[in-house]
DNA sequence: TTGAAAGCGTTACCAA
DNA sequence: TTGGTAACGCTTTCAA
C-alpha cells in the first residue's frame, strides 16, 4: 500500500481511503490510485484489514461429529447442506470457513469463538453438543444451529418439525396396514430424539393391534446402521416396517433387509427422513420426509446476518413433507 | 493477552511464548499461564497472529463456475470432492476457506492470491479458466488444480487420465455392439475436451461400420443436458449409444431418452464419467468411468503441502476404472 | 529466563 | 480534502 502511495505521490492513508471508495478523496486522485493499484496488481491484505476492522467478512461453518467418529464429511446430508450454505454465504459477499470437529477436543466452541476467525458461526447438527451450545450462546450472539428445537433451549436453531414429521411417517405406515414398526436410530442426538418422540406419540394413538414402540439404536453411518439392522433381524424377525431416523439409515436398512432374503416393501416397508438425492433413485425408491435444505440454508444465513446486525433473531421451524415412494407402497421392481 | 500477563505478573511476550509452548519459559511459570488462560477462556486472536506470522494455516478451495452460471455448488461431483478435501485439510490442522467464483469477475485469481487470505489454493475444475491459471502459476507456487492435464501447461494438476478413460468407454460400447455413439458434452472445458479426444481416437480406430464421431454440445447442468438430448433425439434419431461427458450429463440423457419413449440400454446404451454416488443407484444403474475422488483429494492436498514446503511438486494423473452397470449391458429392470 | 520495543499492513481519528 | 499518527493483537529480536 505504501508503494502505491509513493507512486501516486500521496500518503498511504489516502490510498486506503481511495481503495475503500471513500467520497472524501478527490475523484481525479482516486482514479489515479485505482489505476495504479490495478497495474501493480495490488490488493488490500485482508488479514491486516481484518485485524484493524475487527471483522472478517467470513462465516465459520462447523460440523460437529461428536456422535460419530466414522462419519466423514462426505455424508450426503452434510454435503448437500454445505453446498446450499456456500451458495447463500458467497452470495452475500462473505467467505465460508469450513471446519470439522472431532469429539476429543471438548473446548472447541469457545475456542473457535475466541479465535476471532469469523464474524459468525453456523453449526450443522447439534450432534451431542447441546450443552456446549447452551453455554456458548449465553455470551455469544452470532451463532445459528441447524438441528432440533429442544425445550428451554437458549441458542437459535433452524430445523424441521421433527416430532410432527415423525408422526406423519408412522401414521402413513399404519394407514398402509403396517403394525409392527421399528425405529432405527440413536436418540442421543437431539434431532433423532425428537423424531423418536413423534414416533412414540403416533404409536401410542395407533389402532389396537399395533405393536408397541421398539427402538434399535443405530448410529448414523451406513455401515453401523446396516450391522444394527442385520443383528436385529437375526434375533427378532417380528416386524413389518422400519422407520429409519435418517435416509442413510433407512437405505442401509433396505440393504440389510434385502440381504436377509426379505423384500422391501412386500415384507417390510421402510421410510427415511431427509430426502437426500439418493432417496429418489435407490432401488426401491425411498419414501421419506423431505427437509427443504435450500430453504433451510437460506433461513440459517438470514438469521445469522440479522444477528450480526444486532437483532435477536428467533429460532425457526419448517414443516417436513412426506414423499411417498416405492419402499412403503408398491411392489418393488427388483 | 495483556490481561493474562497482568494476572500472571509477567510481560505479554512471556505469555505469548508460554502459549506457543516455548521451552524458554520456566515450567512453573508456563503452567501458571496456561491455567490462567484456560480459566479466563483466553485464546490467541488468530487474525493478529496471522498478520504477524504471515501465514494463516488456511487453504482456499475455489470452484470456478465460468462455464456454467446455473451450476450451483450443490452439484454432486463438486460436493463429493469438497467433502474429501475437507477431510484431508482438517486432518492436517489447517482450515478450509471456501469460495465460489462466478464468471463476471475476471480478476479473481490474482486478487485471491494477493489478498493473503490463505497459504495455498486448491482449484476444483479448470472450467474455462485455463489462461488465468497459466498466468497465476507463473508467479505463485502453492496452487494445485483438479482437472485435465493439457500439453505445455505450467500449473500443477491432479486428475484422471481423461483421454484413456474415454477410449475405454468407447471401446466398451463398440464391444457391446454399438455402432452409432454420440458424445454429449461441452469441449470448452479442458477435461471434457480431453474426454472428447479419447472418444474420437477410439472411433477412428473402430471396426468398419461404426459411424463417425458426433458431438452434441451440452453444458454441465442436469437441465441443459436434458434439453440438449431431447432436441437431438427429435431431429436425428440415428444413434444407439450416448457417452455423457459427466455422470450428471449421462443421467440426464437417460431421462431424456426414456421420456422420448426409448429404452436404456435396449435401444440406447448410456455411459457416464465420474461415478458419483447416484450412478450406482439410478434406474437403470449407470455404467461409468470411476474417478477415485478420495485418492484425488489426498494427492491434491499432498502436492499442495509439498509446494508450501518449497518443493516443486509435479502434476499427477490417476487411472480411471470402468464400472460396467445396467445402462450399457443387461435389459433394464423397469 | 524475562522484558522492552519494533513491526506485521491496515484503517480511523485528529489536525491542518 | 489530505497527512500524520496511533492502534488493532500478536510474535520475535535484542538486550539484560
């Protein structure tokens, strides 16, 4: 910058003003400075600028994987969400700083905040970090979380109506004549817990003859869900439907069921949650509750920017939409 | 930091040393400082640290979308690659700064470099930015590009053997008895151009009776590829195979062909390139050349770090693997 | 082993 | 409208 200043025969502070488009600088001088900067390929050092301005024009996006060591960032749900967030954030002229948090480091959130790397934080999925989020929210405002909205929770979430969505799934299965519906998922994660609640709620109000709630605790990776399902089939064949807590879990369940010689949906109906791209193309195609991720991403970013402006933006819940496909209805094509 | 210094009764420079784990600081004093920092929730301001150290421990990952305005970051190929890169980069203790570049800004690369936001740059896909990359590479070393390796190219690429892969695809189709093979894709993008070359090469050496090369220029989004295919079918039904330059293009072609009342693979065989997750689950399942993205991501990051260390790491080419599925062989299940 | 001071490259305030 | 100067929060050299 001082180089440009010398070339233009002005002081560095004038160059700074010119580059920032300040109207204080005489037009002629400003044009000269801009031209010089372009010729010299000079660009403001954003690190120095960030330090001085105390803002980075960067949003941190964090994916806590507390519940799942094996779950790579390559998980389709995360990765779809990430794409939409990148779209929204770049559109607003901000950069996106991406982090994956593995569990062992338990101080991660306060550390991330204190490091001043970003102006705000978006967290995709509560994972098992609810209490860490609560604590952070007490003193740090520009933070928004994708996940389930728990009672008495003080941080800002955006997410789907998990309880309601799960109810719709179970009611759909019951209407289709299913009577022994198993829940496959790990309620240690808040979103899954809420889905499990909706599932129980619907079963409690189910017609007589419907079996009570049964849960198979399965983690969120394809492999662990597959194994959990196979083990369950081996020791207890009594079920005619599976509600997978996520699409990845549901698709793994289908593989496990098929591998055990049963047919989906003839012997067992399977429904998932998310509507990832694969769901529409799997064989059989997967019935699932759709979460509107593009919209969710937009709301996340909107709320965050409102919080950056000092507003105390509230949580938001979106309705999920049941997408009925082959896995819970027609005979499979295979 | 000066707060901690006061509390510990030492100078800020001693705190800095202690926090950096310098052996110069007396163990007792260091422990005290560390304890104090933890209690106070103090974390080094990374912006200030970055400025002073002139390095950011951050890698910029850029997706230029010069060739395709409509192509969102949500494109499965990009997004899969992104996930793997995030894994590799975080594993090395670096952060990942994500940017999407839309075409109108033509100065983006030098600007990004000069902004000093990151220590190195990974670019996913050359798009139509070959010359911008050439120019930047002349003076900036820590840059690695995923894409096709062109002749006389001075920047460092990692990618698949596109020419060879395309040859294998065409030879497979010819072996399966196909004689009128259409190439669907836009050779303005280097990788696509190379695939098109492999396609032509194989056709030139094909048995008599095989029709000459024909190209349908289709962009890389699902919708434009679909429209291009439909238009082609309407005006010229003479073909029995389609080589889609990417899986997204190939899958769109299948939809278009099916929508036109033809059957894949009975009437028309379709092969893609990439092996995105959808390919294995589409109906019919898609024959395609697999690019090993996890490995590609690892190599990209490896080469970049070697370049950060001053080494002049060379380009790398990986072999692609033909994955034969239903779309080019058995009768479809539908 | 520690403290003092300089400097990383900006921006903003104050004075002219 | 411009220039000088201080400050953003850290690290590192030099001296003690």
